[in-house]
């Protein structure tokens, strides 16, 4: 099923970016046109975090849940990664029906989990936080 969903995501990316010229569009099209690219990196599990209601914090709460899920996965020796690529496909009627997501419920984020092939290299070039103001009483 995840292979089918990955193919659908790639199709939607091709459709969205085919006439767009920007570095991002170029990068996404390159991935979407690569037959061996799987948007879930062949992970065995996808958790779709959904929310319903009209709270101003729906997005924030869902992302907090996503972060907890990723930390818990890591603690159990699994790798995890948010796949924002998946959201447009998950919002489609076809996948809502397949995954039993009711109309009043929105898929907010999709997280893959699986056994990592290796440990990713730590990034060295992190941007420093920009402190807007700092006061001492
Ligand atoms: C909102 C969001 C969506 C993301 N979607 C994807 C995705 O579709 N595919 C992917 O490979 N990584 C995705 N990522 C992961 C990022 O590419 C990146 O690996 C992650 O944020 C860790 O950043 P770092 O490498 O700077 O530590 C997403 C991350 C966030 C926060």
C-alpha cells in the first residue's frame, strides 16, 4: 500500500510542478521522476496524524504528538521522519476512503518509522538562533 501511495504522491508532485521553474520545483521533480525513489524510503510503517475540531492549536498539538512519536521511535531503536510530501495525496478523496479518514478530520502530518540502514551524518552548518530581544531586570 505504501508503494502505491508513494507512486500517487510522485504523480501529484509531477502535476503540481511540471510548469514551475524554481530550485524547489526542480528538486522535487527530480525526485518524482526517479523510478527507484520511494517517498517513504521503503520504511514499513506510516503513521498519519489527523485532527478534527476548530481549536487554534490543532496544528501545534498534532506536531507535538508527531515529535513525541519520533522521539519514542528513536528510543526503541527505530528511525522516523516526517513526510510532508504525503499530505496532498492523503487529503484526496481516494486515500481518505482507503484509510477511513472521515470528512471532518484532517490529515496533518505523516511520519514514517522503520529500521534505519545507518546513522545519518550530523549536520555541522546549523544556523544560530536569532535573538530578537533580551532583557535583564
Ligand atoms: C514539515 C516537515 C516536512 C517534511 N517532509 C519531508 C519529506 O516529505 N521528505 C523527506 O525526506 N523529509 C521530510 N522532512 C524532513 C526534513 O527534510 C529534515 O530531514 C528534517 O527536518 C531534519 O532536519 P535536519 O537534517 O536539519 O536535522 C520534513 C520535515 C518537516 C519539519
